[in-house]
C-alpha cells in the first residue's frame, strides 16, 4: 500500500478496473472478483457512469449499480478508495457545470454513497471553458461529494492547461492522469503525457495495462480464444507483439509469476506510474493480476527492447 501523490488516499498498487462488471461479468461473478480482490489486500476500484452502456440492453451505470450493491452488502464503503467518471455516457455527455452536477448525483445514487474519492473528467471537452469545469468540481468538493479530481484521456498540453487554470484561479486541481498505456501501446503517454505528469508531481494510472488481455499470454499464434475482446486484440498480433509475449513468458517463468503480473510490473517500473488499472472477469484472472513483483533493470530493458 502507498499514499497516492497529492492526496491522503492510501491505495493498493493494483487498481481494479470495474469496466467488465455488468458486461462480461454478471453481478454474482462481479461480487466474487471483488471479494477476492479485497481478500488479497486490494482497496482501489475504478468505474465510470458509461460502464457498460455498449452492451446490448444496457443503458450505462450497470457497473456502478453492481459496486453499490456490493459495498452495501459488505458494509465496506469506508475501506474502499472509489473512483468514477463523467463525460462519456450518451445521456450525460461532456463537462458542462450542469452535466457534471447531474451525472455526479446519478453516480452517487447508483453507488449508494454520498461521496467519491476520485472523480474523473473521462475525456476532454473543448466546448466548455476549463475554468467552468474546475469551478464546478471545486463546489462539489466543498460540499463533500468529491474528495479529489483527475483527468482521463487528456493530451499533455491540455492537462497542463487545466493545471495552470486551477492554479491561476485557486480552483481544485487534477491529481492524476488516466490513459491508455501498456507494453504494446506506449504512445502518446511516453511521447508527451509522462513529462507533464512527472513535472507536476501527479500520478499516472494507466488503463488497458494488459492490452485488453493480450499480455496475459492467453493469446498465442494459432490459438483461438473465446473472449468478448478477442476481435479487439488482433491489432496486437504482430511480430513485435509476439516478441513481447515471448519476453514476458521468459521473465514470468523466472519469477514464478503470471505474465499479467510481469506486464503490470513493467508499468510500475516507470517512475511516472503510481498504479496500473486492470480488470478481471473471474477470480482466476484476479489472482493473476494481483501478484505484485519487482523487475530488475535488465528485465525492464529486455521488455523495452522486445516491445519497441
């Protein structure tokens, strides 16, 4: 456990992504994964109002509802560091003051809580002045509905703009950046976001840390995998992708660990990264991603070389 920079939140080094809850994992399966995560010492959970609107028959908020039911059933809200997001749900798009206020109240109702620990701008909104967005968050922080705010899927330049705006106007400031980053997808994070994160002492909390499951090692040349994400990982099936899998496999065997644990350890080896986010549909998958290992400099370089 460690304290997330610029906060008093003490979190586990694996943030559990809740995007599969209500999508590929139903409520009983989700409860089993959540119980296993907490039993292994986990306490940091990431969801969003849009999870999982994309599934046929869903309207969004399903993940939050499952989490709310689980926290109520386990009576453990005070032990959980809970993050959710606004801006991407089709009925609650963008970062206008009115939308943030309505979306936040919707999320709190679904989560059956009166506050969230981290509230993310799920994507940038160029149509709304940053000052208006941050002023709205500042108001809700003063009301106790939000503890900290963070940015997701913002360019380095726009993140810096938001930080500068907060400072100039004495408003709440983003404490973290969440974006797509893993061994296979290294930019734009390494190219321009990491420098802003580091310069301002923020946390990077990358999602898709396992490249939609590709880096778990279950995908191999000639093997067909039954998964809701199988189609999406085909883009990773390149010579570089397979070389990365081979390197992960070798290092995992040396550590007696899962390939998922090695891929997540590689993310943690980046000084800009505080905790990667990864999701699990089953308890078996959770046990693979919850292993915390430390890589040597040589192992990090081995993975860097393979994935370039």
